């Protein structure tokens, strides 16, 4: 890979993330943010899972599973990222509550602008110790950087949806599958970047166990926490998917961008998570779809 391409991979990731979030914004409307009044228990349960329980599960995994510190930090970066655009697609394919999925994605994408720097700075101190002093994220600058990469394109997409609803509606299928294409491209660029710092396969293997545990753990806790609160199977499956399907493109961008963490090693974990969650999604969709169909027939 040329030095030119290498130097611009973080910028390319930022552009890809901007496009994903802009596309997601084109599928959103104001009611997607205000639907909390319609199903408050489901929305609150989903947000608690995404914003509190997922990072907590990741931190427990980091404490008990031996990992390289940078890989462990990558797991925390992944865990504090909100649900991605593909989670809405997976909820739809599972026959889940798509409206709830969209609401959770919309709200968490805004809330995590503020929670990400707090969780990451805590994790840097806890995992890297004194080394973290050279990587600390300035709170104000980080919030602004995350805002311009996530909330800003979402709001721009919503504006297009508001001004040109017919065009936005026609674009929805392309946006959903385009998001998957962007994720694949981001993974390719991440692997190319890792080749510069060592054997990318060895780096990727080092994260497999922790990533699998995080994905399965968050899927399970999302489903059973919702069921324990008497939510429907449809809502519980949706909360499970929203908890387990993270915005790994955001995670990779946060880890690799010079203005943020500037660490290709950290980006490996969100990258592997994207692969694992996509593979597991096949089984998750099949299982939840069957459960929901059975529930609806009962």
C-alpha cells in the first residue's frame, strides 16, 4: 500500500462514517425521537442496555480475559459506540419492532456524543494507567468531533427527508444495503492499515474471544432484561439486536483518527466485532424471526 493511501485511511474512514450517518438521517423523522412517550418502558430499557450495560459487560470482559491493553481499549471503544444503521435492517429482517429500533438508534446516537469521551477516558486510566496521559481525549474537542461525524450528518439527512420525502423514501433500500457496503469497505481499509504495524491476522486473532463474548453477552442481556420487564418478544428481540449490533465504523474511526485516539491497534477490535456481529446476525435473525412469528400466531 502506498504511503499516500496509508496517510489518508483515517480521513477515508471519517468520510465513510459521515455517509453512513447521513443515510441513516434520511430514514429518520422528528417522531422517531419523540416516540419515547408511546413506549417509554421499551425505550428506557433499550437505552439503559446500550449506554450502561454494554460498556459494563465489556469492562468485565477486559478484567477477566487476558488481552493486549490496546486491544482491550478497542473493546471499550466498540462497547460505548451506539447502535449502527445495520441494526435497523437486522430488526426489520427479524420481524422486530422497527419503529423502536429506529428510535433507539436515533436517541443513542445523540446521547453517546457525551457518554463516549467519559467512558473512554475512564477506560484509558483503568486499562493503560500512566500511558493514558499521552492519549487522553479532551472533553470539549471530542464531543465536537463526534458531533460533526455523527449528529451533524444525521440532522442533514433528516433535513433532506423533510424537504424531499419522496426522494428519501425511494432511497431507503439503497441506504440500508449501502450501509453494509460501507462497513465492508471500512473493514478493508482497517486491515490495510494494520498491515503497517505488524501481522494483521495475529492482531485480529487476539481479539476474537473477547469480541465473541461481548456480542453474545450483550445480545443475551438485551433480550432477557427486556423479557424480565414483561416486554413483548418483538420488543425484546429488538432491544437485543440494538444492544449487540454496534456502530463499528464509528468505533474504528474514533480509534484511528489523529484528532482522537490515533491508534490502528485499537481499531482492530471494533473491526473484528463488525465481522463477528454480521456472522452471528444470520443466526439471530433466524431465531428471533421464528420466535416472533410463533408469538404472533399464538
